[in-house]
C-alpha cells in the first residue's frame, strides 16, 4: 500500500489528523484482508466480490461505519479502481434510508404505531448488500401501507430525502433571492447543472456513479425536464436523469431500461431480477429527495406528486412539484 501517497491524497480533503490516520488504517486492513485471500496485488486489481467479503467482515466486527466506507471509497479513487470506488460508495449512498423512515414514521404516527409497523423487521446494517435490500423494503412497505393511511405514507416517505440535512442546499436559497424570478433562477440552475456534466465529461470523472459521455450530455440537454426540472405553469416537472444514462441510452430491453433508470439501492435490484415486488409508493422517497432543494430555495414546505416510476413499469421516473402562488406571479429580489 502506498501509505504516504494516500496520506497526501487525504490531506487535500481537509481531514483532521485522527480522521486521516483512521482512513489509512481501514485501507491497510482491507489490503491485509486481500493478502489473506491470496491477492497480493491488493486494491489495484480487486473488485466488487473482494469488497463484499470485506464488508461482511466489517459488519460482523461492528466497524461498518460511514467514515470507514468513505475511506475505502476514497482509496478506490486514489488507486484509480472505479469498481471498488463504486462498490463502497454505493453501499452508503442512501444507506440510512430505512433508518430515516423509521425515525420519520415515529414522528408522524407515534413510536407505538411505528414499532407495530416495524414488528418482525430487523433494521438493516450499513453496508447490507444491494441484493438483500429489496427484501427489507418490501416488508416495510407492506406493513406500512397496511397500517398507515396512504396520505401519511406518502408524506413520511417524501420527508426522508435520503437523510440529507437541509443546510446542504442553503446556497440554492441565496441564488433564488438574487434572481429576478423563478424562471431566471431555474435558467441559472440548469446552466450550472449542464456545466457540471460537461466538466465530468471533459475530465473523465464520474458523476456520482456514472460516466458522462457526449451522448449523455446531449440527451440531458434535449430534456429540459431532466436533472433540474422545467416549469409548466404553477408546477415544476422533474424527470430524474437515469442512474446509468450511458447504458440506458443503448438498452433495448424495457426491463433493463427501467433498471438503468432507477436510482434506488433499496429497490432497483428487484427490477433486474424480478424479485420481491415493492410498492411504487416507496418512490415518494425519491420524490422527497427531488423536492428538498426547492423547499430550501423557497423556504417553505412543498407538495410532490409521483407521475412515473420505474417500480410501477415506466422507463423513467418523473415527479411534479407544486409551486406556491406568489412564486408563479414572480419573486421580487430580497
């Protein structure tokens, strides 16, 4: 392991001394694990199967912390092993969704009813394999929809927003207040989003999980409703960029196209395998993630409606966000 090289890589991320040493330590532990499996070349040539074996060990030893997964993902980037990076990153991307549903449901209906909904369901450990996640999701949704009214189900799920704190989007509020109106803000928002895609394309870096090509950029440019959403009257129509757009664009099988469209680690594998069917209501979790930046920008709660979903058979996922009346008329500066 290039300990000093990784140390320099981590220093660029402004980690504390303790965080830096902990990151190096877990990477060395993984290297040792690979050596014990007869893979002396280590990180550079290891793949998702090796990562899965180490994650199982992490869970059994109780060291499956968010920080350790981030450190391992960063080391994957450091050694230019995208497969490892995507594997470790994928296991924490939305990894706390079920925990946040548990929390939000308790806030909404009370802990007693929440506990009834989760009766017999073990809370999933961080790092649970994607192949196992739909089983948990299906059980939660089945019991939740049986015991909680539909409106509350949708609201609880749309409040999850992947557990991302609202402060993450605080700059959106500042940008909106500087704009003459909602359309100027949206035009700037889209310009920024397209520029980000083009930067990933030009620098050959990943946009979250996916490679960005000319075809991907052109596709998103052709869809004003995609990535940032487009205003139609008093609504924002937002179609999600596919989770794996490059693969999505060339895929001809409808089932696999739905799989490449779906972002949800807690559901997407069931599309590919035909495994346990999950209620499309679960997609309101994605709807909440979509509307949260708008709620922060507008500084008020908003309603979201799911109109298309890969879980219910569509080849894309689309949500409608209802705008307040005063915003549609025009937002004055300040």
